[in-house]
């Protein structure tokens, strides 16, 4: 397959909190698998991060840190574009146009808005509400065919598809209607202390998540302390034993072993055995990533080179899409 005939893959993560094992399993790991068969663009979506309060200097550092973690996890800068969202101004421009095609009722139905406005009830701002429109713009700007995400983003992706179809219907064929790629397993890793909630990278309780950069002892300790039920038997029953089921899912995605085989291996053993082994497995998966990260993060020239190249190539595609969009909706072209 030639570079130009490859389907376009786009995904992004907002630089908030600590990139966690949920993001790794639900998103990053799949980006790495899919990058060679696609023309891939991976975003650090910094404009999205503004929907919750940020400390500016920390946000700035986190953008570079996330980029370095993408590379340490296996994203190849020779193969894929890596872009900071705010470096391509067309994201915000397209978002404005698409907001004129999105209904309040649609945004009102978004469960992430409901969940985040409960979590950040001191700051329920308009951007938090219109976040899915900016996400649609991120995707449609690059005519993405495939968008790998965790299960929590499925609803936003469906909205992006609806908006694309609406635009195409109103103004003629313009946008590719994107397909979601949701992993069969690991699409929703749960919080370690509260297995009824999703593991989230900006959770204030750091015991709820395993950060990609957590030191080995911290990883072991967090898994050891993960909430499970008071039973003894190791079986996979997400309804009755959600904490244990979450650990089994993690075990399975990190080792590529089937859950039923893991359950069989641990017959007659205790939860503590499973937790101990899972702690070692997580350390083994994350240690090489951490080593790589510690080298990359020091090389600001290398990182800036990747960002410059990413912004230039992404802007080229984005300008093409935007001039088409502005023309179709009836705006006057810039005089030449
Ligand atoms: N627990 C999870 N299990 C599997 N996948 C997950 N993702 C997030 N949490 C899990 C996926 O990781 C990507 C990150 O997307 P995002 O940065 O836009 O934020 P999010 O979906 O709101 O993720 P977080 O971790 O919950 O961020 P915070 O706490 O900062 O809001 C997406 O592909 C997501 O599906």
C-alpha cells in the first residue's frame, strides 16, 4: 500500500492529569498497532484541556511530556505525525462552523458532560459543554477514516459522524464519515479503588490510577491495594466481582492471554497471588517505556523538531479542508 492510499487514522489525548494505564490500554497500545497500516495523526489536544482549570506552566510542560510518552510507548515519528492541537488554528475554526450544525439537545445527551460537570461543579463552562464539537472538528479536519478510542468516547464519535453526515447532506459531500475503533478488551479500565467508575488520568485520588510514569514500587503497591470483594475464588464475574474482573482484564490485555486461561491458572490461589503477579507484569510493561521516556524528555530539540514537522504537515491538510468548508458554507474567499 502506498502512503497516499493508506486510510487516515486520527486520535488524541488531552494533556490533563497523568497519562494512565487506562489510556495506554484503551488508546495508545492500539495506536501503535495500527500506525503502520494507516496514515496516522496523533494529537495532544491541549485546547480540550482548557475545559477544566489548569495551571498554565504545568499544562505547557505536560504537552511535551505527553508527546514524549507517546513516543516512548511506541509511536514512531518517522511513520506518524504528532501534533499539538493549538498549533493548527483550523481546529478552532472548524469547530465554530460545526457548532452551527450541532443541536443543544445533542450536546445535552452527552454522558461525559454530565459526569464532568458533576466532578468540576465549580467550573461548568461553555467549552465543557461544546467539547464534542471540537472533537468532531479534530477528526473531520483531517478526513479521518478510523478513530481508535476507549469506550467512553464512543458517544462523542457517533456525534462526529452525525455532524459529518449533516454537513455532507446540507452542503454536498465534503467530509469522510469516520469509523470508531474500540478495542474488544480493555476499552474501559476501571478505577482501582472504585471499580464502578472508569479509571481517569485526572482523578485527584492517585490510588485510583496507575500512571505510565509511576515508579515500580508505587505500581506494585497500588495493585496490591486495589479494591476487590471479600470472596476467595478467582473467577471472572464483572457484575458481582467488578474489582477482580478489572484486574483480570488488565492482566489479559497486558499479557495477551485469554481471561479464561488466566482464571484456570489461578485456580486454588488467592487474590493476593494474582495481584502480586499483575504488579510484576505492569512493572515489566511500563519499565521500558519509562526508560525510553527519561531519555526522550531531555531532548527538547528532538521533540520540537517532531512538533514543527507535525504542525507543518497537519496545517497543509487542515488549510485544504477549511478552504473547502468556507467555500461550501458561503464565505467569501480571501482576495488573491
Ligand atoms: N479507563 C479507560 N479505559 C480505556 N480507555 C480509556 N481512555 C480514557 N480512560 C480510559 C481513552 O484514552 C483516551 C484519552 O482521551 P481524553 O484525554 O480525551 O480523555 P478522557 O476520555 O476523558 O480520558 P480520561 O483519562 O478520563 O481523562 P481526564 O480524567 O483527564 O478527563 C481516549 O481514547 C479514551 O477513550
